[in-house]
C-alpha cells in the first residue's frame, strides 16, 4: 500500500507523489479516464524496487511471547519462554540490522494483599539471523502480567503487552493432602482436603478437574469420591469403611502419589453411639480418696457392647464430642 497525491498542473501534466509502505518489488499503475473508462497510460504498470526506511521502535515486532486470541495474550507458567524481536522500519519492513539494544522487563500487575508484585527480566541478543533478536524470560507465577520491550529506551510496537499467565500442568510432588486422619470411624464419611498445585506452586483450576474418585485408593472402602470444594485449587476427598480394620490410603495423579501420601496403617474403629453401661468403667486413679464438701473429678471410660473403647459417647455426633449425660453420684 502507499499514500498517493495527484496534482493537476493545469498545463496538460500531472504531478504524482506516492509514499510506498512495503519494501521490495512494487508495481505502479497509472490510469487516466478516457470516454468514461479508466485506461493505463503508456508504459503502465511501472515496476520499482523500494528499500526499507530507517529503524523505528514502533515498527519492531515480537513473536513467540504467548498466544494472542481475541486480543488477549496468554501463556502458561514455565521455566523459560523464548521469543524473537524483529528490527523493522515504521511501516513494518524487516531490516538487516545488528548491534541493536533491546531490553525486556515484566511485572505482575495484581498481587495478594501484603505481597510485593513480582518482577522479572530477560535478555535479548542477536540470533544470528538478519535483524532478528532472540529473547528469553521465566514467568512462573500465574495471573496478569505487564511486559515491556524497549529499543534504546523506546517501546516497540504493542509494548507494554498485557499477558495472562495460566498455571502449568499439575505436579503431584507439589500437590498436598491436608488433614488426612490416622483414625476413622466405621460407617462415617471421613473427609480430608487436596490442594492442587503446579511445579511452581500455583493453585490449579478445578474445572476441568485434575482429580476424581478413581484417583483415590482406600483399603476396604465402601465409598470414595473426590469433588471440587468450590475454592480455587481445592478438592474435598471422602471415603467410608464399614469394618474395623487397619487400612492404607493414597491419591495419585497419572500414577504418581501426591505429597503426603500414601498413608499406611489408618485405624478404623467402631462407630460411636453403641454405649454399654456394663462395659464402661470409672478410671480415676483414686476414686475413694475424697472428702465431704470438696469437689472431686471422676473420669468415665465409655465402651461399646463389644468392650471396645469409644472415641465419642454421643450417638450421631462427631468423634471426640464430650457429652456423656446422666452421670450421677450417690
């Protein structure tokens, strides 16, 4: 394309001024109206070779710095991102220029309250190809970033760039199992949490999920499932066992256990509530050493009909609830 200005000199001649935009081989077609029809003048089209103009920062472009879709530049957290800066004139024509100084910097535009916004810098050096400069950076934190590329202190075309960095693929070694119990009760839903993270510590989105119930293995379980908790990166893991046993638990991602698992030797005890008065007993060290009018603390150990010590004596209430009613003195 070009900008064209035609001036009638009023002496049978015309002055034509064209400012070409694209370097290389170009055709110049000049026509005049004759009998209502545009006809080329003698010798038209003319052929010319245009050279690039001088280097201009606003013509320089970058390639490989994320993916642009619907006007939004995106990338995935990773150790290194490679990109190329191309030296160009104002119209975007590539230039064979060496020895140029491009600089790169980036900072995270949003950070949690109380945290400093992360920054990173990269290097940009000649790639050996005419006018091409190779750069690399390492952006490992997810979220919005602003990226600046300068030529001798001036922004290149599009700079500063806004980029959204998504978490990298899930890393089992950085994914945590939280509050895994070492003792569970029969026929109760036992719950613990999974915190899914990538290799750089970023929380992973739960849609689509990284985990399902098929990723959890629990010995003798009659129910197991893993569902998103509604919080970023967190899953609710549940399982149930009906029989007294010693069981093992693990959660894997593509065959690799997550951090903190497997857990071996989880103790399964009977469900709370089946209290037996005849099997329960007083366990104070000296129940008879008391005086009238002086408070005396007694402890009762609750046991079920199978003479197994209960962790709770409250039917239908969580393990550990202290609510043995009806204890009377006499």
